[in-house]
C-alpha cells in the first residue's frame, strides 16, 4: 500500500530538484572529482581525460592543468 503513495509523490520530488551549479562542458571524458575553494567562488574538476580544470563559478576557465605523463609512485 505504500508504493502508490510513492508514485504519487515522485513527480513532485523530481520537480523540486533544481541544479545549484552547472559547469560548462570542458572535459572530453567523465568528471571523476570536484573540489570547491573555501570561499566558494572557484571549482576544480578532475576528469578521466587526464586534465584538471580550474574555473570561476560564473563559468570562466582560469586554468587547464594537464596530468602527469606517468603514474605517481612508479619507478619505470
């Protein structure tokens, strides 16, 4: 009997969700990590495309950071 109530409320829950941050597409692969600055004005994203992107929350890119060519801790 509780499932019909969930189905009734589900559309309301979905409409209540609005994005608080929309980062422009900057990576060519999936973003795996996100970190915000202490003041909340910049965001750093890390992606499987081996780049980091530092951006203002208004969307302007500050810096693109390429990843190292070899994995850390490997002596090859």
